[in-house]
């Protein structure tokens, strides 16, 4: 009798195991569901921002935390108008907790960064990087900030790529944010004109120019071409570009 009960108990355990396996096999993967939720949200947000459907969406990263997923998207079409990177935080209950759009956040950060850097506000300057750099890196950045303040012609160099901004127009030096990739290199390749439409930033045009030397412009024809580009920007977009002395100083 005991053997019979034991056999029944073993059979029940095996059956439960089989049922659990079947359940797990057929249960939809929660991460896939979270990705789908974020995907649909990104698709809708893109259409609201730019008035059209994205021409292709790719997941650029997906990171799982204790109770949520951080899922980032970009459009496959790399034209200036559609190259956008957005990140969504999806919680376990498949709701959107937070979202961040690269271009809009970048403009806001740059505006704060330029102001802090040129006014010598070290605390505000370091605060612009506090969420992406380690304490050791922040210490190195502080040392560099102190060094830059001793040489006025270095103001607004390297990390700072925002030339001018107002409520509706912004101009960046280079389309990539090296500072936000934790690389302190000053690389210029073009002016990127952005315009604010319906509360969101949109790339209007890229005006390339050449750069000579390691950090500063010189008095060669490249300088003249750059000045021509600036005048074109001012005329086309009715905006006064702030000319930093460090950049256009002729020696």
C-alpha cells in the first residue's frame, strides 16, 4: 500500500513538472512583450513628432534591470530627418515608465553645458556629466575645467559643440556628441541646423566644413569657407551665430 502511495506521489510530481514545462513553453516571453510595447510606443511617438511613419525600426540596445527593461530604438534610415534614437523604460506590468529622445535631450544638455562652461560655473558644468561619468572621470574633468579657465581661448572647446540656440533654432558643431560617449575629443565635421517644431527638435540641414589643426581654426582658406557657411546660416535662418573668440581668433 505504501509503495502504491509512493508511486502515486511520484507520478503527481512528474505530472506537475510536465505541466509546468508545457506552461513555460507556451507562456509568451515577458521581455518580448516589453519590447513590443516599447516598439509600438516608439512608432507612435515618431509619427506624432515627424508626421509620418518611420521607414524602418531597429532595436539598438535592450538592458534588463531588477524590475524593468531599458529598450532603445533608432530608424534604419540614417538621413538627418529620420535618424533619431529613443529609449523607453518598460516595467514588469508592461507599462512605459520613462522615455528619452536623444536630440531633444542633447540640445537641453548642451545649452546648460555651454552656459556653465563659459560662465565658469564649475558645479553646473560637472553636473551636466554626473549621470554618465564615474567619480574618477569627473575628477579628471574638473582638472581639465580648471586648466581651461586659465586659458580663455580654450573656452567652449572640445566637449561644447553648441554654437547658438534660442527657442526655435539651434546649431551644433558635428552631428555626434563625443562628450556623451565619454570621449573628450573635439571633432568637427559640419554645422547641423535644428529647428523646433511642435515642441520637438528636427534636423533641417547639415552644412559641412573643413577643420585644420588639432583644436582651433587657422587663417587659411578653410577659415574663410567656414565664415561663409556661418553667414549663410545667419541669412537663411535669420539667426545671429555667436562667434567664440577661441574659434575665430586670427593670430
